[in-house]
């Protein structure tokens, strides 16, 4: 009788593994850390993320698959892993002073964040629908708790519960989609699905399955009309959690989205590309139009994040190598830019009293010229204004769309990014062109927040002015 | 020298960066040294580059790649500069006039509390404009194009404490962004058509791939021109420029007269290969230019705000430049761009000097009789007025004459006639402004007691104000004098063939090709005679109306009240736009948002605020209410997605 030896290759899941181990260490460390030293748990978490990033670097180009083809360490997944690790590290830098000021500095915060990161890495490197689902749930459950982490604040609680209910709802769709696709093709492995579909024609069962998978991803990356939760949850969650969610979840979920649709379902591309194109138009347009009318910065950035998901979806519609690399670049650019913007918003808050209304920013430039400058740069980058990271990202995505014959989609994208300039400039106008509001004096920007902001802004400028190395890395990320 | 080309934009950028971060902690003189010095050095490098191009003669086209910017697959875009006679001349204009205006600003802005911020923006603007001019591909040009718009916005709203300034900045930004959308689409279409954005590739491929009048080239050029219409304030997107006068006067001189607003003309000249292939587009450019020239000049006839007269004059003169490039007289268009930069910058700076002396008053109804008080300002304004009127041998005479002659010679008789009429109106309105400001009786009272403090944000003094006007400091009068010399003599580089050699035509040959055959001497003299005649008539009528018999314009205004009111209110275009575009646009956005977001979502649960208030009593109620609504909407979306996938 042959003995089945499981195909275990721990090296290719090293980044996720390191993050998980770090989470456990932090959880145990929490027990022995006195209250006034809680910030060390944050530093420990960042250290774990740095080690995980190094592990991902060491795997660069390995292109190894393991666990019977369920997980892969290809450059696509590793690029996303690095993006996710960067976003988590910056978020923690912002969080350490933030959760202290809001008196929610418990070690669990970092544990949950790291657990979510582990789920994200699994999702971005999974090549099997079941493992993708595993990653999806692992990243989502801690986020539901984190969204509700400000227990004293009903809005935070509401955000967590709402996110959880709707997340469960969409997970069910997604799981049912997996079941139907399995029924139609006899496998959940992405490569085998692609092989199976190359030979057989589609079926109604498959179509429903693909539709449900699309809905599942659409919910996680917040595409219209599956975005309803986003403004409420982003608004209610602690600002640092919102910052983290808005970028890292997108990187992980878009990774799996691209992998599943571009790699496993090219045979059905004629169908889903049209649907995705319509979703992209709806998402960009509604996100930007709604953002135009917000008076609250967090809500504005929530709608803005919806719009950005629309831009990235254009890259999926393009379904080309350049589309793939442009999406990776865009996700990285969006990550540093959005974290920079949230970082500046956090930097301008007054201890536990946050300034979230746009009118609260009046005169900030006079009191905190550098923070105001940083926020201006990040908002211009979000608007796709040259020469910042967001501009290059949009140029790459629109270029990929034009190349593959989707010029009209690019045109709508350009129109949308023009509209977006207005609402991104509103806080800038307030900061520079209004008399200072009261209560600015005596606010000090926490050094860790300043550090995160500095890293983010330098990245935003560097990715805009010298994007070539990052583009080269992203271009190497072809899906296996 | 070509290896140092990067210094030209890098120096102002460094100045802007240092002033942005450290200006609060630096003494004022250091801010000035950095702000002015960086542009001055940049000018010296540009001068050296100019002579490099001049010395290279027909080989004077250099492509300098700085580094690889966006490489994607087989398609790559470099940060690369194109130095040829066209960009070399533009460099001189931007850095040279820019330097003079920076020097002037040290005097003009001396008492402003945001001195460092001002120089930061101004340096950033110079850098952006240089990128626009030097970029050797459409993407880099777009970067400069967008950045100058941003700087213009920042500088128009510089005195943001006044709501008018903030509103004007917003208006400028929004209006020009409409044009930018066209420009962006044009760039996309160029990429789709030629697979490249490099000027060298596009211009080499265009004549090989397309016949004269190919629809795709016509579309591309019209889209590009839409960008120019916004940026260079032509009909129908000119409305932002008069309001832009809310910015500090040096800004009006540099950005809204000498440099940024001419970017559209530069872009058309730079893309002349494409425009030559698109006769229809060129015709559109010429017609819009000519009509704008006339339209804006008529508005300038009645305005009482000196800076507004100059603003409408700028729109009108930009129209001339477009008329030039529209009739394929690219060299003539750029020639007028250059002479206009000198005399219009001078007119604005002189107007600023008047404001400096008159405590911010710029309404001509409260000026008058300043001739003896401000000698330098008076003389330099006079020189500039003669130049813009096309007085023989002054710079505007040569450049305007060349545009009109080329329009006539290419068979655009009607456009030529419009241009000629506009020349007469131009001479009239500028001398009207000149007489009302410096001659006529003083409409203010001498106040011996105090020296008027220098303030520039326009103030409206009611009634009969009293001042003690004084000539401006040397930091302001010296730039005036230098610009005056240039405004007088700069025209001799492009003399008509009957009068002497045309240096500029030969200089531009590597860019625009050999010049067309010379116009017959008889025709040429006839055209010159006509231009000079209408210019002199315009000046004469202005003298007659405002010096000899001042009661005539009052009577005329009363007699033709309808026309006067129409012109005074600038044809009511602003009101029209507000009613037709702005208000409905706001309502549409509001409607979309309310229907989709507020109605659909909040309709289920009456909004977060009320839900919060009823939190204690209705915990379950609001939670499930919200989530159920969302879930239902998601379900609908899911059904649609699946239905579509199945039906295909």
C-alpha cells in the first residue's frame, strides 16, 4: 500500500508563517507586558512584518508551487505580499500612538491585525479556490473585530456588526460559487479549471458559479453595486483600521480576483470582461460623484477608495501582461498614497479628538506646514495629478486598456479622475486658504506618525518621479 | 553646454523646495536670494543653451534624455528634453521675463506676510513651465501643462482671505480642466494611433501614415486645441482669465500674460506637423483666434479696472497668436508670443506700480494725472502702449504685421480684416487706459500728511480718495526699464522682407522648415500702411475722446446705451455659463447622490444620525434595518450579474 506523503513545502509559505508566528508571540507577550509598555508589542509586530518581507524577497523568482498546487510563491503573489506587509507596517506605526490616545491599546489589536495580514498573504498566493476562501475568511474575521475595536463608540460597534453581517452574506455567495464551479469542472484548482474549460463549453451552472465568485470579490474590493457597506464601515471604524483596510484588503482581494479570472477563467473572458467593464464604469463614476458631496474626510476617502477599485478593475478588463503589472503598480501606489493621506489626517488630530470634518482643516497649513504639504501631495496623487505615484499608476492602467482595445473605458477613467480633482482639493483649499480654526495650538505630531508620513510621502514622490524599478518588479509578476 | 540643460528647470525647483520647507525660519533676504537667484542662474544657463542652438545652425535640434521614466514592455517614456530653436527661445522668455518679474516682486511683495510662500509658488511655476516647454514627449508636456495650472490656481488664490480671490482661483482651475480633458483625450488618441508619445516618433510617422486631411489627425488636433482653448483663454473658455486678476500683479504679468497662457500657442506650434496635416483644424484655430481677438478687444473698450483692460487685451492678443499659427505662420505666432511677453508683462508691472503708489486702487475712475508723480512708470507704460498699438518700428508693429500679412497672403481676407479692425480697437483701448491713468485731471486728492502705505490687494475707496503717490523703488522700476527697452527693440529680429532681413525666420528653419515665398513688395507695403493707419487712428480717437473732448465718450455711452451696457457687462457670458452649466451641474451631482445614496440607503433607515439617537431603544431595529437593506441591494446586483452572464 503506497503511503501518501503530503506535499509540504514550508518555505513557500514562509511569509504567512512568519506573520502567524509573530501574531502568536505578540498574543503571549501581551500577558506579560505591563500596560505602559504596550507599544513594544507594536514594534515587535513591525519587526515580524519586516522579517516576513525579507522572506518574500528571498523567494523572488523562485516560482515554486507547493501543497499539491494549492499555494504558489510567484512574483505576482510576492509583490502583493510585500505591498501588504508595507501597508501593515505603516498602519501599525500610525496605530501605536493612535490606540494609546484612544485608550484601546491592547495587544489584541496587533494580534488581530497580524492575523488578518496572514490571511491576506494566503489569499494573494493561493492557487486553489478553497485556499482563496480560507484566506478570505482569515483576513475578514479579525477585521470585523478591529472595525468594532472602539467599544465605547457606538459608531465603531455598528461598523463592525454591519461589516460582519454583510461579509458573511458575501462569503456565502462566494462559497456557493466555488461549489458550482467545482460542479461544472470537477476541480477547485485554478490551473485545472483553466485546463478543463479550454476543452469543454460553458454551462449555466458555470455561469452562475462565475457570477457568484465575481460578487464575492466585488464585495471585498467594494465595487458598485456591492459597496454599500464601505462608507459606513470606513466611517465608523477606528481611523487606523480604516486606513489599513482601505489598502491591504484591496491588494489581497484584487490579487485573488486577477488570479482567478485572468488565469483560471480566460475561456469565459468574453462574458465576464463585459460585466467587469460595466462594474468599473459604475464604480468609478458613483465613487467620485458621491465623494464630491461629502463633508467628512473619512467618508470622502471611503468613496474615493471605491472609485479607485473601479480604476484597478480596468486593468482586469484589459486582461494582458501590462494590465496585470499596472494593477500591481497601482495597488502599491495607492497603498502608500492612501496611508499617507490617512496618516496626515491622524497627525492633525488633537489627541483623542479627531478632526474629520473638512472644515476642521481650516488653516492647518499655518500651524503644521509640513503635514499640510504631505496631505496635499497625497491628495494630488490620489487625484492622478502629475508627477506623483497615482499619476503613473493611472497612466499605466489606462495605457493597458488602450493597448487592448478598451480605449473608451480609459476615456471614462480620465474623465472620472478629472472630476475627482475637485473633492481631493477641498481639504487642500481649507488648509491653505482659510483662516485657522481654533484649537490648533499645542498639537504635537507623534514621532511615529511623522515617520510613517515621511515614508509614505517619499514613496509617493519616488514612485511618481522614478517609477522604473517598481514597474520592473511589477512586470516580473506574471501569474503562474 | 547641452549636458547642463537639466539645470534650467532644476534650479527653480531647488529654489521652490528650499523655500517651501525653510522659508519660515529664514530671513527675508535669503528667501529673495534663493527665489530670484535660482531663476537668474537658470536664465544664464538658458542663455548659454540658446547660443549653443544658434551656433549649431541647421543642426540645432538636440534630444537630451535624462532618465527612463515609465518603461512598459516595448513602450517607454523618458524624462527627456528637446532643445531646438523653438524651445530655446521659449526658455529665454520664461527664465528672462521670469527673472525680471521675480526681481520686481521683491519690491512689490516686500510687505506681504506670506513672502516665502509667494516665492515658493513662483519658483514652482517657473519649473513647471520649463518642463512644459522642454518636454520631448506629450506625456511630459502634459505634466508641465497640469502643474502650471496648479500653480496658477495657487497664485490666483494667493490672497485667499478675500472670497473673490478664492472663487477666481477655483474658476480658473475648473475652466482650464475642461480644456485639459480634451488635451488628455488627444494624448490618448495619439498613443492609440502612433504607438508612441515622443515628438520625434509622432512627427516622423504622421506624414507617412496619413494623407492630408485624415479624419484621425483632424480629431487629434481638435482635441489638443481644446486644451489650448482652456489654457490660453480663448472663446468659449476665456472666462477665467479676467477673474484671475485677483492674484498679485506680478503673477498676472508672469503667468497670465507672458508665459502660461501662451502655452497653448506653443503647443500648437510644437505640433505643427500634425496641424499641417489637418487643414480643417488649422482653420478652426485661425477662426477662433480671430474672433476671440475681436470679441475680447470690444470688451476692453469699456472696462474701468485697469488690470481687467489688460486681461481682456491679453485674451485678444492670444487670439492674434492663434490666428498666426492657424494660418500656418508658426514662426509669426511665436514671434508675437515673444514680443507680447515683453510689452504685456511691462503693462502689467506698470499697472502694479500704479497700485503700489495708489494704495491698491486700480479703478481708472479714481486715477488720472499720475504722469508727473511716477516718471518711470509713465514712460515705460507709454513705450509698451506704443508697442501693443503697432506703432511703427516698435516690437508689436513687426510681429502683428507679420501675422496679418501671412493671414492676408494665405487668402484669409476676412480674418485679416477682423485682425486689422482689432488692431485699431487695441490702439484705442490701450491709449484710453494710458490717458485715463496718467493724463487727465487727478481724480484723487494729494495728501501731504502721510506717505501712502503700499498695499496691493485691490481696495475700493469710496468717493474722492486722497493719496500721496510716489514712484516705486528701484527693484520695481529697473525691471520696468529693461522690459521697456525690449518692448521697443525686440521687433527688429523679425523684419518684413521689404524692410530688412528676417533673422527669426532663418532661426526657426530647423523646426518649421524653410519660410514661404516672400510677399510681393507692393502688397507688403499696402498691408503695413493699413496696419499703421488703423493703429494711428485708434490712438488719435483715444486722444480726441479723453484729452481733447472728454464729453464725447460720455455722450456716446448715453446714446448707445444698449451696446455700452452689453460691453460693460462683458456680453453677459459669465451669467450665461452660470445659468446653463454651473447650476445644472451642481443639481445633477446633488440629484445623483441623493437618489442613489441618500434615498436608497437612508430611505431604509432614516440616516445614521437619527439611528444613533435611537440607539438605546432600537438596537436591533436599526442594525438589521441597515444590513437588510444593503443585503437586498447586493442580492439585486448579484441577480443582474448572473443574469447577464447566463444570457450571453
